[in-house]
RNA sequence: GACCCCAUCGUCUAGAGGCCUAGGACAUCAGCCUUUCACGCUGAAGACACGGGUUCGACUCCCGUUGGGGUCGCCA
C-alpha cells in the first residue's frame, strides 16, 4: 500500500508553526515511505476563507521546503461529492432532516450545561415523521449516529482511544443552505483522495470518533489516524495569536533559516535518541510515527536560535551573502557591486560563527561595505585618543611597507609594532578596530584588515586620523 | 460541567522493570581560550507531580489524586 498523507489547512490566516509542524510530519511520513503528500485547502467556510491566506500557506510551505504532490485540492470545489454522500446516507436511512431552530439548539445546550451533561443535540428529529416538518424552514441533514456501544480509534500516537457512543450526538452533515460541514467534507475527501494516514493536531482527536462512524456508515475504510500533541505557548495553553503565534514568514523575517525551523519543529514532539541536529535527509530516513511523543510541547525561541546558528555556519559563504544582500542593499541604499560581494564572501567565515540569525549577520557585515568615511560609534570613538592616534599614524607606515597583505603577515606586523612601542597588543588592536570597523566588536582585526584590503584599510585609518585634526 | 488526552531538569527531550549515582540539547552560572565580541572547550547547578498497589526490584506496569491541555457550532 502506498502511503498518502495530506495537510489540510483552512485558509483563514497565515501558516503558523503548529500547522507547519503538522505539515512537516505529514511530509516526512510520506517521504519516508516513498508515498505522496497532498494538500487540501479546507475552504468550505466561504466567509472566513481568503485567497491571501491560501497564498500565505503555499508560500510558507514552499519556504520550508515542503513540496506537495499533485494539484492542491480546493475543498469547496468538491461540494457535489459531499452533497451526494449526504443524500446517499439520507436514502439509506443513515441520516435525517432536522428542523430544529438555532434558538431550540441554544436552549438545549443551556439545559445540558445546567444539568451537568455534555452539550449534545438530543436527536429530536431523528425518528420524527417527516410530515411534521414545518413549512418554510430549510432543514439541516444530520447523521444518525449509533447510540449503543462505543467507538474505538486506533491512534498511531495516542494508542487505543475509546468513547461511549452515548457521548456523541447526531452531527450536522449538510447545513440548511446545502453546504457540507467540515465533518462530512473531511471524510468524503479523505476517502476520495485515497488518504491512508491522517496526521493532525491533537485537537482533532475527538473528531476522529465521529469521522470513524461516518466512514463506517458510508461503507468506507477510515485512514490510520495519528494525533500529534499540540504546540503550546509560553503559558501552556494552545498556541494562538495571543502568544504571538507567528506565521512562518515572521521567522523568515527574523533571519531564521528554513532548515533550522524545520529541525526545531521536528524536535518538538519527536526524537531520535539524543540527536538534536537532524538534517532533512536524515529526518526523512529516521522519521516515523512511533517516535512521536504524547505530551504537548512549548516552543523555545532560544533553542531555535541556537539551531539556526548551527545551520548558518553550515551554509556556504556565497549563499549567506545572497541571503543578506537585500538587508545590506537597503542599508547602503544601492546595489552591492561585485567587489563588495567578493569582500563579503571572504568575510563570511569570520562573521558566521558570531551570528545566530541572518538579520544580525547582515548587521555585523555592514561595516565591510559601508562607504568611507564610515560611521564610528561613541564607544569606538573613545578608543581614538591622542596616544592611539599617534600610534596609528606610525602603524600606517608599517602597513605601507608590508610586502604582502595577508592576515598572518598583518598580525606579525602589528604584534611587532606593539612590542616595539612597549604597548600591549590591545592598545593597538582596539584603536585599529575602531577605525576599520567603527565599533568595538568585530571578527579578528587582522582578518578584518586582510578582507578589507590594504588600500581600504589605510584609507579608513587616515579617515580616523584626519577627522579630528 | 461532561467527555477525551497528557504528566522526567526553567524549556525540548533520552529512558520500553534491574544498564539510572536518571543521559543529552537550549537557557543559566563559573573557568579556559583570546586584541574585542562570538565560536570552541571544561566544569557547576538543575527533574522522575503526589499517594497507593503489582514485583525480589519501579521513572518505567495498574489504580486513584492533583495539575495541565483539548473538545463539546448549521467554525475548521
């Protein structure tokens, strides 16, 4: 049997990390088993569904590297099949028309609540004579759910879960306007799409009972279910906008690499021994449902950042430069020339270990491409006192006389110079950093000088010396 | 409230009855490295929710309690 999984978001907002993780698990499971991963947009709620949300979901999945097979299915377009299934159940006596008004239903819930029972529909139209139907009221079609016995779901993550059928009521299949409800649409679509494994959030576990009953009534086999624990916010409650449940694009904007996010999401609720850093291919090879945990997890940004730092270091210099190019070009107000690009590529090995996200990487790289005279911040300016400046002007001659401009040559020269001056290395290195970088923090200063090139280095020193005179 | 699910360091987790003196990662703290900041390295602190069973032996199995979460729509 070929594995077919699906990700079925409702397009009412961006792709948040909970959805992203659900998609990731479905994708991984399909890829691991050489199966197919399908997409279904659950847009039967016409009021709340938007095209922007659909686009955001596609973008988010693509950015995360979760590619899907076949054309995405628009659930709304499958309405005829849903209606047909509902009518078939009606014909077979497995569903019935219900004329209860919203007010009646609200009353019913009110009473159930007061009496400490579940707030269920009482089935008042279940066996009633259709002749009693009030005129002028469009009925809904309800499923005639079994009242005796229990319904069992064999969940790949949660194990065997059972509920007494008395706890379940006759759900609405078709609304009074003739459109299908989620419960019906999911079942019909999962069947028609040949879904073999439904991997979704824990919040659907209760739905699985009803869906199982529906599958049975329709004479179909339900997919294998796997209800993965939800991701919680810092307060331990289901992630929502209140917790800053961000869309994946927000993480992208924070400078998170998609591989890092995927790795972080994967480790939330799934593990492989003590392994923390799991590359995509490795994840596909290792992923399976039996390693999915059962408790809800909280999302930790610190850990994501640390993972991100790792992935940044794994990324090739030129790719890193490309990913920070937009930031940099915005900062200097023009396109980066090829000379600056080359310089940045040479600078990346020194910069990358210092950054845990692309935004700070871009910020730390900015001085390399800044136009002279570069800005010098207050702390750095303090390094450029009179003594430092005179030392720097002598250093100028030393640099000028160097026969080759390489990191180790520069280092030897500066160390020798400091020693000759009877100064500590820091007394020379820090002022030098101040004029080359404009800040007191940077990669190794000899490396900086080497990457900058002799001419630029000398010019920046001269800028600093000249500015106060 | 009813039903369903869950429960190991602050956080993510390892743990399939003796391998546990409970391991790893992030965060925290200390030290080393060092021209700065990082990276890296070394070390420290830090958890089996509680109570009963079962067993020669429970973090592991069972029951209960407590706590947390989810669901109870003509939303999905």
